[in-house]
């Protein structure tokens, strides 16, 4: 397991540092423009949740390392777990860098204490987990092709959503209900009274999403032809 993590570090460290440099520009702009810590948490979580998994998981095909790694005396389940752990380590690095940069950036419009709370951290991890849970199975099973399939699928869904909005319009538009439900759900997570039960429920949801994603990915990777 440790050798798998070391291999992932060697293969991806340069790309991770490039992404972190891009993050510097992005977070500086967001911290300067956004005065709501809740909006900042949501937008940066989506950014980290999308970028880091693509960096770790999507480069396997580029370097053609899948067949090599699976030829080693390790189970495929261990390989998947290693990629999973490496991706979350990169995500943790991205979150840590975000908090540090937000704290030292002189033009930030909100205090670091407003986002460095149990609620905001758990909400951020929950959003990232949902994104990662979708990305992981696609890339584990199909590699770069899976990423392309996922991106094209999202674009097609966006086009379909625009068509439905034009055709149905007004109050009959079901997309408004979907977007409103998502908005209300995020607002509830970010504004609901913080209680031990709420935090434990959120933590349990994070664990459940990640566990389900990992199990599905292990099954898919076991069936992948290398």
C-alpha cells in the first residue's frame, strides 16, 4: 500500500504543484470578489473536488502504468485503495492550502474563522465526496476515456436542460424545481443550527458516500482489461 502511494506521488507531484499554482490565482480572485464565506466554501469545494481527482486518476493512461502496477504482487483492490488514498491526500493538501491562503491574503473579504468551523469543513468534505463519488468509478473503470465520457455526458445534460427550459418554460419547468431543491439543500447545510446530531449525521453521510464509491470502484477495476 505504501509503495502504491509512493508511486502515485512520484507520478503526480509535478502536476499537483501546477494545479496548486493555478489555485493561487483562482483563490485570490474568489477571496477578493466574494464576501460570503458560504459561497466561497461551495465554489472552492467544487473546484478542488473536480481538479484533484482528475489529476491523480486521469494520468494513469497517459503514463501507461496500469498494466505495470497490476503486474506487481498486489491485488487490484489494493491498487484502487492506493489511488483513493492518494487522491484524498491531494484533496486535503488543496483544502489546507486554501485555508492558509485565505488567512494570509490581505484582500480577503471575510475572516478565516468564518470558514474554519466544523460545519463548513464537513459541508466542504461532503460536497467533494459527492463529486469524487461520481468521478472515481468512471476513471477507475475507463481511464481517460471515462473522463471524456463524463465531461461529454455533463455537456449533453446541460444542452438538454436548456432545451427543456426553452420548451417548457415558466412554472412548469421541472429544472427550476431541481435547482431550487439543490439550492435549498445547500442553504440548509450551511445555515441549519449546529448540533452534535447534525454534525454526526453529516459525518456519517461523508463516510457512506466514500465507502459506496470505493466499493463500486473496486468492482469496476476488477473487471477492467489492461
